[in-house]
């Protein structure tokens, strides 16, 4: 009976993981096709990310208010002291990961980005062991090395090397390991009350926006201010069309963010990283932004 109970618990956990991964894939693949289409028309990925961060924050706030009104329970609101001590590092790591990944595309090909970003799973495992979220098992290390190594070899021959871009992605991968390890700690510790992905998203977005904004001003600010697709539009219909497109992406980004945090809170950051690798097709550019969010 004890063995049967253990098997049943294992099956339930495995089934839950599969369902969460499939839920994550729905939004991840959705934003993949969205970005493949949008990037042909709007060449400002960091600005688009900033818009999505604002929309995620707004939708999270609305969701929290509605949930509180429906359940009668007050929503979680951290004090400034606790917020800066426990959440700020995760938010800033997330901003740097996304920002450096975006910036690297000014210098490197998709193949080199894929090859270098595949090291993120190694950094996630490293920090997960450091923070005692995972035990260093030999089979786990072998699996992670095989996945990262296989992806590296798959993209190696089609790569044009650029040192600056390579360094940017490698730093982003390192920070990404910190980002998702801290996110797992944030969502799985009951003392903060951020087990709900909506609460986590709500608290992370403001500092992520602040962290990304200087990079946007440096790399895209001047160009965007002179662009006829947004600020210097000639027809109102053109502006409304672009706003509608960005808002649609914000809705998908909200779903993607929710599914990512839900997967991390119920499983681990390592599970999310491996799931993200399995859906990548490095021969196309459409998957880029979903990988960047990872």
C-alpha cells in the first residue's frame, strides 16, 4: 500500500508538471509567432518589452483587486523594506537578463545567441545547488550537460562569432541563473506570501521597468522618437494600429509571465529552463523573444 501511494503521488506530480509545461507552451509559442510577425514591422524590442511590463503590472493589479473583491481576502502588499530586501534583487536580475539578451542581437546571429544562451541551464543548476533548492545528483548533472552540449553542437557550424555579443549573452545567461533561482525562492517561501504568480508579477514589474529603461534610452530612445511608426506618425490610424499590436502582445506576455511563474512555483526553475530549451527551433528568428523572457 505504501509503494502504491508513492507511485500514485509520483504520477500526480508528473501529470501536473506536464500540464503546467503545456500551459506554458501555449503562451510561449503564441508570443513566438507574434514576435516573428511584429519584428518585421517594428524594430524596437526593448521598447516593446517595456510596454509589456507596464501591461503586465496593470493586468496583475486588476486581477488582484478582482480576486480580493470576490474572495473577501486582502491582497498581498509587501512593505517597502521587505520589498527592497527580498524582491529588488530578483527584479533587477530579470531586467538585466532581458536587457542584455535584447542588446546582444545588435552584434550576433540567432545561432550564436542560441548556442551561448544554452549555458543558462548550467547556471540555473549551479545557483539552485548553491541556494540548496536542488541536490547535486550525478544523473541530473549528466542530463543538463547533455542538453546544453547538444544544443551547442546543433548550432555550432552555423555561427558567426562576435566577441562583444558573445560576452553580453554569456553575462545574460549567468544573471538568468540568478534570476530564476531567486524567483523560485520568492514563489515557494510562504513567509512572503507570494506563492500566487499574480502577486509575484505585480511586485516584480516596477523595478524591472526601472532597470530596463536606461538601456532603452541608450539603444533605442533617439531612434524611436524619430520613428514615423509611433511618435512622429502622419495618420492616426497608423498610431492606433501600432498601439493595438503592442497591446495584443501585452496580453500574450501576461499569459506567458503567469505560466512561467506558475511552473516555477509548482516545480522548479530548472524545469522551466529545460522546457524552454525543448521548444526552441534555432533556424527561425520567431522564438527569440520567448527565449529572452526565459
